[in-house]
C-alpha cells in the first residue's frame, strides 16, 4: 500500500461565462476555408459545365445543397445532432464532391490536393471535437 501515489482531487475547470464562445483555432479556420472552397467549386462547376437553362439551376442548387447539408450537420452549431461518424461522413461527402468536380474538369492535381487537405483537416477537427 505504500507504493501507491497520493492523489489529490482538483477543482474542475470553470465554464465559460454566458454569451462567450471558445476562441477559434487555426484548425477551425482551415475547416471553414475547406468548406468555402468546396461550395465555390460546386458553384463554378454548376455555372460552367452545363448548357444555358441547366447552368443556372445547377449553379445555384449544387452549392445551396452543400450549404444546407453543412449547416444541418457539420456547422459549429448544427441543427441536427448526429453521431460523429455521420458528421464526418457528410463532411467527407462535401469534400469528395468538390474533388470529383476538379477531376472531371481535367484538373486532377487540384482535386487531389484539395482532397488530401480536406481529409487531413477533417481528421484534425474530428479529433479535436472528440477530445
């Protein structure tokens, strides 16, 4: 019994005062930039890859759908609280759609670069949220 370390209880951390938020980190900003890049990519693709009547519809619907999905599930204050696996899957789906757009436009290296960056940032954000 003498070999056991002595443990003293510590006071828990104080919660943030009402009306304040945790400070943004570099990972949070990178996650936002990846989402904005994906939405912008979908908008440009929608307006340039389709013929006249469809380019307006797809150019508005594709980024709007990604934004609605992001706001419902992935945003810092999501409307729907889902399992972290589903949240990561939706975030990956948005990044994957932008990567596929770049690949289909003949810019495979841009798509690959964005895909790698988005996955790394998504993993780091997911680890931060789970800790």
